[in-house]
């Protein structure tokens, strides 16, 4: 990857604040305040015990634009970590790339800059996230390289050469099933870049995460039966995998 891509992300998050200001029609002077309260505002929407059957409805209908500021605050505040996940994509991403649960589009934008990448398929169930990424891709001149989708099922007849799924699996009521769905759609030599954090926190500071013991154990059994890890030297939680065939 060109060093300029990492530099652009570290400096501006790929013009993230400007994109938020324009997309939401919010004055730039107000953006920092909205970002600083992003996580708190998102947590205030949490209904308490988020039931598995209600997860999709919650992220599709209830969080609205609040999720944009929560994610943007995380990507700006943890820029060094996010930059390393972009470096990881640089090591492995090629061909047709699935960015599953892509949020504000950081990894789709970065992947689209790679010469080995043919096309990026951004998937997110939140309609506000999808609209924001469509707007970002247009502003960055990447509309032909990034397509935006509501679900994996809506992308028919495509085998992915790379799967990116970062900071998503812990939000799913059945992450094991999602692993198997990825495997079905991966090409023979495909690489999956994934991480997870199955932990609600010591004091419930991550209320949107699932961390039930059976769910976590089943996830790791499914992972170990279907994927093998590929070593990389970056000291981050994200891992790279190839499928066991």
C-alpha cells in the first residue's frame, strides 16, 4: 500500500469529519462535540437486555445516525490501531473484497486503494451507514470500486477473494453461523481478516456485545474446524485465516 493512504487516514480518517459535516448538514464547529458524545449517546439507546431476535431491528431502525458518531469517534480515537488493520488488509486483500459490517467505510475506502483489489462489496444492515458510505465513495471518486449492499444474500453469484469482518462478530447472536456463511462464499484461496471481542465489560461498558459461554465456545469450535490462522507480525487483535478444505 502506498504510504500516502495510511498517512491520509491518520491525518483525517479519509476526510471523515468533513464527510460527516456535509452528509448530515452539520456545521464543522459542532462535529467534535458530537464525536465526543458518540459512545454515550449510542449506549443511551440500548434497551437493556438486547434479545437475539431483536438485533437486526435495533441496528436497522433504532440507532439511526447515532451509530455514525459512535463509529467515527472510535476510528479517530483509535487511529493507530485502525491503521494497523489497514496494513493487515494491505498484506492479504486482493480481487473481490467483502467488507462485512463495514460501518463508516474506512476499510472499504482503504481496500479500494489497493492495486490488487478489483472491487469492494460493502455490506451493512444500517441504512444510515450505507447512505453515508455511498456519499463518501462519491466524494472520494471511488463509486465504481465500492458497491453498497444491505446483506450478503443480496450479492448473488459472487465468490470473494477476501473477507474483512472487523469489530462485528461480537454483535451477532450467532457468530458461528456467520463464519460458515463466509466460508460458503469464499474462493479457494480466499483470506478472511477478522477480529472479535466477546465481552460485555467488567461494568457493562460494552452492552452491545454478546458474551454467553456457549456462544463463545461454539464460535471457537467452528473457527478451528473450518479455518487455519496465517501468521502476521502486527500486534493487534485482528487475525488472518484461510479456509480448511
